[in-house]
């Protein structure tokens, strides 16, 4: 297992270098630049001299070819420096740290709700397979999974916020948030987060419930499950102790791949609700051609994706002892 981890880490490092190299080349060659964003806000009647233009290029570090600039970025990365945001004039690490909590507030809550409800719904649907209640549940899950989250976000805003006035329309906090008590501030954030969490959760809930149901239907037809029933084991013990445990083998892959989503957030949902998270920061950075912030977020998301895949492989050995035997 140690040799396997070393090989995977080495491969992940090479993959990470390739990802950042390609992304850096792409963003440096896309239309526009930080200069075009800054100049758009200036008086168009004023013409910048060539000397001033070259000075600003050097200030931004844009006076060198992109591959040389990438080498400088990697060198700074080795000492823990992700650079300084062009548009916000702050360190990228500070920006990411500020946006981390709002994204985790939505994603972790959504993840807990998804696993809390998807497992029993999936198992119940497998147990009741073919019956009327199971068909209704499966149809409802299919409809939810097919419904785009950004459309649901707009409908929720229209009915719950605009027409009924039950929930705040957008943002993470109210204008008087700082004047509220501690419990009042918690409640304020809760009501603001309710609609985004719903949009985050319902699609994943539908997908994982159907995923567990499909795998359970396949497992319950195996010989060892029929043998367990023939020995007189109760249905609950058969489903939880035998069938569901083997369903975990493909399920852990999904858990590992969800790790990047915990930190990246949803760009569209955060934009619709003006939620100050990682997704909104990434969207704004691309729009503003903020290269250091884009690269910092790309590095973070890529690292988490590779770490999630490695975590999935390790979890295989936890839920399936045969993997450990094969490694020996």
C-alpha cells in the first residue's frame, strides 16, 4: 500500500504540473487582460503613453512571455506565495480564506443532508421495488434530478422571496446583521442560506438515492444474499449487513469525487444568490482577468480533485478486504 501511495502521489504531482501549465497558458492567451479592465474605468479622453503602458505591464508581470511567467509563478509557489490579486490588491491566500467559510457553509450542509436522506431513501426504494410507493418515489427522484438547479433557484426566489416574502432574496447577511444578537446572527445566516442549500441538495439527493437503489437492486440478486436469506436472517440484517455493505464499494468513489465540490462551490448558484463564496470569486476573477486568483483557485481545485481520487482508492481497501489481499 505504501508503494501504491508513493506512485499515486508522484503521478498526481505530474498531473498537477500539467494542469496548471495548460491553464496558465490558456488564461494568458484569452482575449482581454487586467489592463483592459483597468483602462475601461479610466477617462477615455486620456491616452496612456507608451512609457506608462510598459510600466504597468511590468507592474503586473505581463512584460514576459507566458511560459516564463509560469516559471516565476511556480517558483513563488514553492515558498508558499500564490501572488497578489490584480483587481482586489490583496494576497490570493487571503481572498481564498475569506471565501472559504461561505462555500463550506453551503456545501457541507448540503452534503450532510444528502447522505442523511439518500441512504434510507435508496434502501427503502430497493426493498419496495416494483410497488406503487416505490414507483412514485423513483419518478419524483427522476424529475428532481432532471430539473436544473439554476431554474429552481429562480423559481424559489420568485415565489419564496418576491411573492411570499418568506425568505431573503440574496446575499449571505442582512444589512442590520451586526446589530443582531448572536442567535439573531445565526438565524439571519440560516434564512439567507436556506434557498441556496435547497438548490445544492435536491439534485445530489435524487442522484445518490437512485445510485444506491440501482446498486442495491443488483446486489440483492447475488448468491450470497439469497444464501443469507435461506439461513433465516431477517430482512433488515440482510439489507444492512450484506447488501448495503457491498453497495459501498462503488459509493466510496462518489464520496472521493465530491471533495472538490465541497470547496469549489457552484458558480451559477452563488452568482444568482450573490453568495460570497469560492464559485463567485472564480467567476469574478475570470471576468476581471485576475490571473493570480484564477491560478490560486485552479491549484486548489485540481489538488482537491486528485486528493479525492486518491481518497477513493484508499477507501476501497477499507470497505473491501479483497483489495488489501490483492495488494499483498
